[in-house]
C-alpha cells in the first residue's frame, strides 16, 4: 500500500471520484492549471480535462453560488476555498442557500456540494491564513461538517463527502498536509512510516458521523479534531495518563455515542480545539457530555482552545493549544 | 494634526425624484419603436449592443401599433394568451392581498404593474429552460402550467402547501416547471443561475437559464459575481435587471450612480439591452433574442427591464409614506395589461367587451381555486403541517440529533 501525505490522499480521492462519476467537477482559485496552491489538485486537470477541473475567478461568493446552481442541475461540484479564512464572501450562499434549499423547497431541490478548505494555524499565517471557523458552520442546520486529520481519513472522509447528497464543509488541517504535527513547530515531520499514511489507491470511504479512536486508555477521554489530534497524542504521552483519544472526524453529525461511552468509562473529559473558546464546538460537546454523563464525571470537563482573540502572527505558539497546556488539563482531571 | 476644512459642503446623498406630497412630473420618453435595429444574436459582439444598452427597445408605439425590427410577429392567439396570463396574475394578486388582510395569509407581494416581466419572458423561452426568479416573478408559473389551487395552498401555508409551510407566501417552488425555490435574500438567485447554465453547458444540453434581480439588489455582490462568471465561462444565461425603480422606499438612485443599469453589462463583455418592460412584444422579442444567443453558444445577455412597481413592496409596506400616490399614473411606461389590450383592440383582435368577459371569467376561476384551496386549511385556522415537518428534509436522512429533537417536539 503506498505511503501518502494528506495532499496526495486528497488528490487520490478526487481522482477516484472524477474517474467514477461524470457529474463530479472540481474548481476554485488556482485549482486547475496550477493544481492548487497546496498542490491538492495537481495533475487532475491534465488527466480529466479542463472542463472538469478548472480555475475560477477570485470570488468565493461566485464559487459558492455557481456550485449551488450546478448542484441543482445535477452535478456534484467539489469546490476549493483556498483558505477557510476567505470563505466569508460565500457565507450567505452557504448558510441561506446551500444549507436550506432542500428544506425550503419541500425536498424538491438539493445541491450536493462539497466545499474543501484548508484551515487551522501553525504555518505563520497570521490573522487570515490560520483560523479554524468550524463552529460558524456547525451552527447552520442543513450543513454537514467534517474535519480530517490524517492521510487515511482525509481520503475516506472526502469520498464520503462527495458521495453525500447534503452540502458539506470539509476542513483540512493545512499544518498536517505534509506531516503530523505534535506541537513542536521546529520538528517538521513527514508522514513517511506513519501507520495512518498507508492509503489505498483505490476508492474507499469512511462513514460521516463516526469518530475514530486514535489512542485507547482508561483514565481520561480526550477529544480533538484536525491538527489537534496529533498535539493531543503528544500531550497524552507527556502527561503519563492513560487516555482514550477520540478523533471526532465529523462535527455534524458528531459521534456522541463514542464520546459518551468513553467518558462513562473514564469519568474525565478534555476537549481540545484550535478555534476560539466562546461558542466553539467544544462548548456544544461539553454540554452534551454533562447531560449524558453527569453521574460518571469525577471532575469538571476541561476545554483547551485558542483564545478569544484574533489569531496572532509572531505569537501563534502561545495562541494554539500546545502539548503543555493540554497535558496540564489532563492532569487537572486526575486531581482530587 | 489639525485638519484643514476646504468647504462647508458635506456628504452627498442622493434622493428620489419625487417624494410623498410632491407632484410627479416625468418627461415623455425620447425612445420610439424602430429606433434600434436587431443585430444577429448568434454573431454580434457586446459592442454591437451599445446603442441598445443606452436606448430602449420598444415595439408598441403610442398609437398601440407594433413596428420596428424587434416586432416578434406573434399571432393573435399568442397575444391573447399573454394578455390572459397577465390578467390572471393581477386578479390572483388582488384576491390574495384581500385574503392577507383577513389574516388567511401571513404576508403577500403583488406583481402589480410588472405582470409582463415574468409572463412575456417565460413565454419566449422553451419549456426545458430553467427559471431563477425573485418574489416578483410568480407569473412564470402560470405560463408553465402550474395549478392555481396548488399556488394558493402554498400562500395559505396549509396542509397541501408543497413546501410544507416552511416558507412565507409567494416563496414558491415548482420543480415540474423548472422554477427554483424563491429565496428571501435578494440577489442570491442571480449568481446561482449562472451555475445552472454552466452545468447545462457542461452536459451539452439545449437548456438556457433565465434569472431576474431587482434594481436595488444590483448593489449586492451576487449581481457582479453573476455578470463576471457568465462572461468568463460564456454561460447560456439571461440576466435581467428588473428596474422597477423602487426597493421598498429606496429609489434606484441609491443602487447606482448615473442613470443606467443595462450598460453595466458592456464592460463585462456581455450583450446588453434596455427594454420597455411594460411592452409585451418588446420584452418577448428581446428575451427570444437572448435565448437564441445563449443557445447558439454566443453567451449571456444582460437586460434592463424598465418598469414601475405600481403597488407596495409587500403587504407590510405603505408607499404613501415615501412617494407620490399617483406617481404610477404619471410614469410614461403605462400599464402592461392596458397596453397589450389596447394593441389587440387596435389590430381588431379584441374588444372592451371581451376584456370584461375575460376579467369576469378569471375572477370566477380565482374564486373557485381559492375555495378549493382553503378546504385544506389556512394559516389563521389551520390545519398546518405536522410538527415533524420542521425536522424532515433538513438533510437527506435525519441525523440522530434531529431525531431526538423531533421526538421532544412531538412529545414522544
């Protein structure tokens, strides 16, 4: 089985889907001729034709609106928003149109659009190449939201997203595109040799709505998605505490059963995300966990998140949750 | 640093030509039928339409006769069909507005004064063409054969509403007629329509998409996205700006500087035409031209449909607060129904008596449809849709969290 990084596995997913389904088309800024600024669509135009993989104007609103129209007219567009930070000119089309058309039309029309977008920090991207705006989409009924973390789940989840008949926002942790990120910015790794980088070239899918148990333990449940999955892995090792590490993979609908069963077992819970704390998806999960696990909880649920500030440039390692903060939170759950 | 003042002037804010209490006095139009030639839609360039963008395509003259290169030469049956659809829409609107006032509908919007827009333009299309309307083009559904009872059931939000009571009245969906779901956020349909057209083009289908946007909503980004994408991908789409001059109380002077909408298509490289929107024949002809152009692969057309919103924006609006009550009567464009009626009379194909008969017949038709529709309930008295419909069709399959919330809502 070939070793792939996330860029390659996403490319392979798109290639498989372009091959299998004539209705799949792929477009966005720099996506066609150049193959994407992160190289995710490299070679796809040459292989599948400029009518199927093509460049768009610099117009997130126009990309989203035309994808809506194509979806209504029987296509299955997969569009790229170059950075999640730039998705907002298309927000009205996503929130008021894509997310609502099936419901508002009484089920007569729907638009199976996949919006791929690199998200998250760790690349010295400052305010506007670093944000992780998933909760601005999880709060919109009608949308599904996925967040991959490894080469294997990136491909399997993207294929499920494209095959899904609901609109979906698909976040890709750009810091992990070419290697896992364990929280040390100076340790730049590749996916070479990583078990999650063994990716079949053929089509496979990972069901939306199912979490992945990335580590198994008994004393605490740690939940994360995107790049934070790997940072949590490091933090768990550093803490010396035996933890379940749950990689959520899909945020809407999220795998509450897996989370609740784990917390019922461990009695402790730490939720980690890069996005700001207030109204972050961790708040939703914490509320649900206390509803379901109140009598199992031995300690307060901990949240380790980005701060409620704009994402910084030179101080990004003090903004993003790192192994030390997460390990400290895990330790707090063990007190008393 | 102290800032130096250069004058006593301040921010320049436009106004409407006339406000409530003013006397509305319009100059008569300089444009006449026959002013403008009809270029070859398959071959002409955007620049060949410069005069059409700055002028006004008319076919019906002040003498009620049809003339000029743009005369679509429709036969009398077709003209009478157009007249009937327009009369039907006006009487339907009046009945619905009355029912809104009694609380049977939550809200209503008439097409009063601009009935011609959707009707002439949809009649000029093929049945496989896609319709991306605003809330002011419900008339397209009459052309596409939608059952009036079904339309009223939607407006009453009753048990037979085909969008299940989820949308306000007038937010129709009619898939059989390729009429997309009307959306309240103004302008979003305009850029979506380009995507529909791109998909038709991708599949090599003989389909054109038509869409409309109001003068006010041209100030939204979606308008510009649409023109740009249509131009870049040469999409088979017809982009109409319905300049009815008023966006609630906001005059078109706030939507654009200068005095024109049509010519804004030219720098995008789009054929651009301004047309008399209350002239059934001119509007039909221009739309047919744009369809022919789109279907031939020559690209999109940007059309300014010049009309006047004779009624209130909606049942919640009172235009006497912001414009003269008789402005509609003073406006030089006249009334689209009167003009087509008078043309048919002028060519000996219609009479005042027949008009009265038609109105009586349609009035009865609308009343009968209303009585039939209200059997399925109305907003004030129910029955409404089942509570479960809040949760269905949010996704293709209901996820667990919606199932739990549904069970809570229905009390299980």
